[in-house]
C-alpha cells in the first residue's frame, strides 16, 4: 500500500535481502531485548514490551531477515520460509507506537547495530505510518535524542517537522529530546 499523503516515502527498498516486517510476538522478545539493551542507556524492561504486544491500541512491529548470523555467510532462506513461524528468522529491528485518538505516537524503535543504515528503520517507520493511517490517525509524533542525527534525518526524510525541545527528557544522561510531528491527513 502506498500512503496517500505526499509526506511519506513510497516503495521503500532495503538493501538487505529477505527483509520483511511483521507483528511483534512474545517469541521475539529475547532478540528485541538484546537490541534494546545494546541501543539504549535506559532500556525498556520486558514487561513494557509484553503490555504493548497485548494492547490493542499499540502497533508493535519487528523487522525480520532470514540471515541468522552474518559471520556464517549470507544464506537466503527458501522463499516460503519467511512465512512460517519457526523458520529461524532473525530479528534485526523493532518499533512500538501507540494510537491515542487520532494520533500515532512513536514510542520506541531500534535496529541491531550491524544492520543500521541499510533501510531497516525506513521499512519499520513506513509500516508504522501505513498501519496508523489505516486506523484513522491524522498525525504522528515522537521524541528523539537531540544528538541522534541519523534518526532525525530519517524522520525528516518522511516529512516530520521539529516542533519543540523537551529539556532533559532523557534524565539519566541529562539530554534534551527533539519533539517531531508529521501531519498525515
């Protein structure tokens, strides 16, 4: 599906073969928690992900690839293997957003370090926005570390605008957050 609004990218391609986006499931949590802990100084605890997976007003996604271990070499799975629940898919990223009235609030997203800057974040963000639009959201919001230039560039690429700075939003590091907004409707 292509988004109706001009603000979104369409037909986002990833250089990683066999990458697909799916609903987050409990079985994905060990990999998600590893990515979370290696990506953030203040990682979300397991119970937060569990609550979001079960919450009908959350959109929880994972980016999966058939590649289990880059050191083993790139071995593409069989074409239908990506659709089977126990095919050995490797979680390379995830995203969590909440639906609040007509707003999609993006709460968390991360990509495994070795898969960053390869289109995984774009695919996750595209799917979040498409699913939000299908559910009637009019705008998307998020907070991002003011020092996270790659993420800010990605959001700007999708049309997000800077609307505010929240001082010391990330309290442990005393770092500000940039608040960004995307008009969808």
